[in-house]
C-alpha cells in the first residue's frame, strides 16, 4: 500500500507518518509539505510544495497512491473566517479534487475535529468551516472517504505539537488529559492509535463516514 500524508511536521501528521513507516503493509509514503521533514527512511519520499491552493502542477507526482491522509491543519485563533477558510476548506478541496481526478478508487481521510458542525450553521466559525469541508470532501465520490474527529489526543513517541499553545497545554496539563482518559476512556486517543486506525480503515473499510474517538480506538485494534 502506498500512501500520501500532509501535515507530517505537525503532531497528528507526525504520528501517522511514523506508524505508516513502521507498518509492514505500507510500502511507500509520500509526504507533501512546504518544508523538508529532514528524515531519512527507505519508504519515505518528499514533495516540497509551496502553494497548497493548487496541486495540478504536481499531479504527475501524485499518481499511483492508494490513500491520502490529509493531516494538515491550523488553529483558528486570531484568524478571520476568510483566512481560516482558505487554509482549511480551500487547501483540502484543492488536494481532494486533484486526487479524485487521478484515482477515485483511493481512500481519502481528512483530519477534522470533535465539535465540527455538519449542518454548517454553528455560531462557531471553525466548526462551520470544518463542517463544510467534511461535507464537500465526503460528497466528491471517492470509493472510501472519512472525516476523522479524534477529540483529545495524547502524543507518543516523542512527538510535540507545532502549535505553541497546544504544546504548552501538553507540557503542563497532560495530567488533566490523562484524567479525562481515565474517567471517559473512549474520549481520548493517542497518535499511534490514530495512525493505525487510518491504515486499518484503508485496508478493511469502516461502516461510518465520520470517525470519532470510540471508532478510532476500535479501528486501531483491528
């Protein structure tokens, strides 16, 4: 199985990348990013692409892959709706549309978030934007497409968040996240489980299009 990953410099993307590189069923990983991962691995290829608003110019390098794990994302803090829409909706749909034209039989997974509003009517800006992104991506027509809503995430394998505010929380309040995990086991996942769940959903399918923490835990153990 050959997979594409975006956002591999971020916490979720790095976790997915490491699981894919380690997995015996994954033969090749193409990381698309604006800067190099500065990693050396026999399975890893890198595509440095500066403009995520279009992928037609690199379409020839995206052929022959079985899945795309679109883990790239930004915090809405301090952003206008137009800015956030560009980096969330426009970038996602640009990639999804290009890949759909190349191979509609591939699996496309978009990392969204708990609290996303599928009705697109929420008063919360990011929830509306992610809701529209999920809806339009899922309706493209891929053989398999999933909106991933991981909820609380515990980073493993030395992974750190690229968002300073999130990393501050992990540095000082990880005990709180672990307490939530203890109280509500199905509400928190870790980066290893996210990666394994994506691989297993690609290989074996899944009954739902919107994948929540409980589903991720189930898929990770398949």
